[in-house]
C-alpha cells in the first residue's frame, strides 16, 4: 500500500534470494517512515486545532467541545481521520515486513531444497544399487576381454615336412587379413614352411621379419612350440611373431663359408673332425646382426673373410679357435666382427689339448704370433746355439743377458701375442700345447 511515509522498494523479490546490504537499506527506510509519521501526526493535530478555530471558534472553545475532544481543541472526527491514516501506514509497513520475511523464507527454502537434492544425488551415486551396477559393468568388461582372448583361433599342428596343417574348433572358409591365430607347431620348421587351416587353399606362406625389417621366409629351425600367426597380404601370407619364433639350430659337419642368407640369427653346431669356417663379409651383413657357432665335438677354427678382422679379448685377430664345448657369438659393428666367447668345461680344465709341432711356420726370428684360442697355450722351443729374446704380449720374458740358453718354455694367455728371437744358430724345434 503506497503512502507518503514509506513505499516498498521491491527488494527482495517474492521467493527470491536476498543479500544483507539491500535488506538493511529497506529496513532503514521503514524506520525513517516511522519518524515521518510522528512528525506528521504532530502537524496534523496542530492543523486540526487551527482549523477548528477558523471554522467555528466559538464551538471549538465552548465547554462541551472541550470536554468531548482529546486535546480540548480537536473534534472527534478529525482525530479519527488521523488515526485511520496512521493505521493505514502501519498496515503498509506490516505488509512490507511480511513480504520481506516471505521472500527470505522462500530463498532459504529453495536453498535447502537444492542442498537436499545434491545430498540425495550423492547418496544415490553411492548407494548399494549403484555400486553393484558399477561392479557389474567392470565384471562384464573383464568377461568381454577374456572372451576376446578366448576367441583367438587355436590349434596344434599336424602334417609332415614343411607343410603344417591346423584345424580349428570353429572352421574358417577363407584367410582374412589381420586375423590372428594361436598356433602350436608340433615339429621344428623346415625351409619354405606353409600353414593350411581347415583345408583352405592355397596354404599360407609362413614369413617373419628379419632384424633389418625385411619380411623373409621362415627358415629351417625357426619354429617350434606356441606362437602367433597374423594373416596378411590378401590372405596369402602368415606372419609369425618374431618374439616367439626360435633361432634355428643348424648342424654343420664340413668347412662352411657363412653368408647373410644362411647366418643371420642362427646357431650353428660344428660337429665332426677339425673344421675351418669362414665369416661373412662385413659389408654384406647388417650392423648389429649376429650369429653363434658352437663347437660340439671337436676343435674348429673360425677365420675372417677378405681383409675383415675380429676383435677378441681386446686384441684384433684374424681367426679364433674353439675347443669342444666352446661357443662364440659374432656381432657386426659395421667395421669388424666383435666376438663373445663362452668356454666349456673342457676348455676350463684344458681337456683336449695336444702338443703340436709348429716349427715349419716359426722359422723367422722375432716374428709376432697370436694365441687365437680361448685357452692358454704353452710354448717349448729348442735352438742350436742360444736364444736372445722372448716376449709375451710385448713384455720381455727373456733377453740377451741369459746367454747360451738353447731351450725355453712359457705360457701365453688367450688372445695375447708372443715371439722368440735368436741371433745365431738355427731353430731346431718349436712345439705348442694347445
């Protein structure tokens, strides 16, 4: 209800949130209105008395009028009118206060409702049903993953020679690129191996990636046991997982010159009488590529090809001698062969050594020799006059001070150099135990 003392400013709006600062301003306006009512009331009373004097001075001051008016100067009608105006003002203030209280209550109720809804939402998200549902989803995902793994076609091969045969529980009718099979190869693979699944022709050509990234045919000995086979190249090739393919084991019983094609990632077992094998050319072998030679039952020599050299135990040599039970891995560093030798028990305890007469190749005084074996060797030499010097790995072990020495013997560690010098006479015999 609008009036001259106070008009509701519209704040806060009905059922809307409010803040303290505008609310304080609204209540201040109400307080100011009360002050104005008091001042106005005084003015009204004074004005009423004046009006009474002007309109009817005699009546206003007679005994009856004085006795019948509160102030002794104002008529009852005038006083009633003022009282009605004050009542209206009070009603307006009451209405404004009630509206403000309702607005704050509504705001608080709305906030409480929102808070309650948030709390309910959190409770719903964490109740037993929701947790159970989440657990069910996780369990289902695990089941799906397990089912996916179990869905990989699996078979143990049969067949003979290089032709493998596989039969799946759910037969296939064609080879589809990208499909992965789990295959257990029942025998060691031969050259040009193939895999026929469920009678589908033509069979897959089995290939694998070589260390240089080139896709090559699976070689003899590359496969045995469980591996993955991925169909590729329009359903014509089965790519064998190189991580599960085994390096082949090739038995050699004759002198062999190795090449990239027959040496990369292979293990060779040298069997039989004393053999001499020749390394591939460094220029024809990938840097980092390797192969291993195992001397199974007899001494064998592995020698360089061309001008290539071998790094063995810190020394650069042209050949390495392996005793029965020893093995050596050759790795190309791009410029020479790096050798890593593993000695067998026979080497450790010097089994298999024999005295060898090397006089024919030792007739030059002071010529440097190298012990290319993986074991120490012993030297025994006899000269018709006297020796003047002997060295092992550049260190003198005999000099001209020792005059008239006609025989000597010494040991030479594996990979080290040695020499014997003389000034007069002739070399009668040079023997080596190796």
